[in-house]
C-alpha cells in the first residue's frame, strides 16, 4: 500500500464522510505553483487552494512576514486588545476598494462569515429583511450562506430548512440563453409576486460565479443592478471572495463594471494562505451595527494580517494583475486549440484574467452537460501530475486557478498534461 493510500485509509476512519477530499494526494511541500506529495511525486497546481494562494505557495516574503509576527505574538483577539497591523490593513483595503465614498472595514476568519456579516450590516442599515441572490451563486456553507447559495448538490442537500426572506434570480448567462433582460424581468416579477422592493435589504452577486461555473456577469448588468438598487434603497453586495486580489486582472472584478458596491465581501486570496476574511463598505452603512455586533474570536488573526499586508505589496510590486491577464491569455489560447480539436466535447472556453473555465458537453450540444467526462479529466489529471478542479451547477466545468506567480513554462507544461489526459479519454 502506498503512503497516500495509507493516509487516505486513516482519514476515512476518523473524518466525517461529508468532509471528503477530491484526491488521495497528501501534500508534503509546495512551492509557487508546484506541489510534492508524501511519496515525492510532483504536481502542477491549477487550483491554488481554490483561488487562495494567488501569490503562490510558500512565497518567501509572506513566510518572512508571518515568522516575524509569530516572534512577537500570535493572538490577543482584535476585539479585546488590537494591534497596529489590523489598523494598517483596514486603511489599505478601504483605500483600494472601488469608488470614492468614505469606507470602513471589518474582519472575520472565513468567507461564509464575511457573507453573513454583510447581510447583518445590510439589515441593520436598511431596517429591512429580504435578501436576493442568484441561481448558481455560492456564498458559503453556514446556514444563511447556504440559503443564499444557488446550487443544491453538494452544498444544500439534506441541510434545510434555510432562513426565510431569501429569494433567487436567474444569473445572466449568454452561453445558456439567459439574457440580462430575462434576469431583470425575473426581478421585476419578484417585486410584484413575492416581496416589495421596500422590504429588500440587499442584492448579493458574484461578478464572476465561482462554484456556479465561472460565468461573468456582463458589466452592463451590474450597472443596471446598481441603478435599480439606488432607486429602491437596496444595498448592492458584491461577493469578491473568489474573484478578488488580482485573480481576474484587476484587484477586484467589480472594477470591470465601473460601479461602487455598497458592501464587498473578501477572503481567499487576501492573505496568501492564512485564514482571513472581511467586509469593506461605505462608512455610514458599515457603522449601522452596534458595538459588539460584528467580529469573532479569531477575527483579524495577527499572522493573517501580517500575511495580508505583504500580499498587497506583492500584488503591486510583482504586478500580479498584469500577470493574471497574461496567464489568462495563454490558457485561453491553449484551451481554444483543444476545443477546436474536440468540438463535440468542449462546448465553451471562457476567462476573465486568470479565472479560466472549460465547459464539457455531449455531442456538441450545450444542453447536454457531460459531468462524467469532467470527473474523469480531474481524476486522470492527478494520475498525470496536474491538479484540476471542477465546478458548475451541472458539474461539467473544469476551472483553472493557477497561482498568479506561475512561470508560463510550467503552466504550458501543465496544459501539455491536460492535452494528454484528453487524448487518453476522448
């Protein structure tokens, strides 16, 4: 029995079944966009911990910043005895967030917490209860976040009931025939049939859906949502948890639409692999919650704050937004070449920066998803030495999230392996 198999058996014996793992690959070390398992085998990483290590695995500057912080202290609780790094981080984030309104920030530990706190803040500010989200959206695994999430399997199945006053709309998706006009008409019908605008606290949307399949909301749609929210006194919440911190070629994907959200949720790439999340929003809205109403024991964990401050410097000094665009261009070109070779199997290739997707279908038909081939590609990729992730409401999308620091020659090597995978399977 291999070491990986042995560890998988040990894990299966003590882990709850619901906390599964995609592959029996147990990591020994990782550097930039490469991972080595406990048996010494090397893998090219196209997952980045699900868009977390945008700055690459084990970036030496982040390691040094965290080590220096650890020498001083590891935890005091920012709500009891805070520290300079959390103040500096908030200062930088409110300055970097889109729009000219004065802003404030708050910090927690996970993306789901950020989403829940954004809803709390919105309800406190508007004195309203309703929240509107989108089909295919993913906002976390806690109860309220699951309610907002628009994808049943595996996130919601068997876990209800969910909180009330949550409503879902179709997300505009040209590839699947959902137009902006249809989404806006569904919103108008919602206002006439289920909840009046005056009871809606917030609309939450991912500028690019993550788990839903890497579909991008058209900038014009986000602009129309912004205008509609302004008209009805509804807060617009942009969930930038997967799209943020240079992933799409801008610091935040919302910037492509040229709008200013009322609130933004952020996590994942914010701290280079250390647990940190937050909400940044307009100051008067952020101040709606009473003292003690926001936070958490590990909110603004000092090691994560030190990492996040270094991440922001790395993004700027290593020009990671520019690198994200170059990665996206390379991957899109290579994947489109594969699509031309396998048109009956690859329905669409799409990307915004280094948030890249390949949608798999049967017989060239967009309405015939191919989740079986998707699963086979992910599994065969591990065998070949490349780590891939799937996503999509129908489970038929391969998503590519390489660290933004990835050398292009290693990315090409990984795409060569994917090419071999497809040749073996189709």
